[in-house]
C-alpha cells in the first residue's frame, strides 16, 4: 500500500510500479507463484496508470479499479484501448 504522504508523488508511483514488475518477472519463474506474479503485474499496471493520470492533472482514488483507470487513460492515449483485451479488462 502506498503511504498517504506519498500518494500524489508521481516518482514514488513509478518506482513502486517498477518494483512490482521486477517482482512479477522473478516470480513467474517459480513453481506455484503464478497467482502472486499476476497480482504483482496487476499492481504494476495500476501504479503506472495512476502516475500517468497524475501527469495529466487527474486526481486518482486510493482504490484498486483498473477498469476505471484505463477508461480515464484512454481519453489521453486512445491507442491504449488495445490493452483492455491484453489485460482482460471488461
């Protein structure tokens, strides 16, 4: 969980996203760790989307709502709509 004092720090979100992505990559090679690896990948995508939206002046919520975040991000980067299928977001 992101500390409240860091919530609107874009650099913190990007660093946290990279850490989750690295962890996901490492875990993907471990037996019985696929679920945790996928959760870490989800966390990385969420944090990257939040950081992106913050650069656009959008206030993001503390909740984990990847579909809503992607809906907002696509308004600025329409090509990201293709991520919906890849990430299996409805």
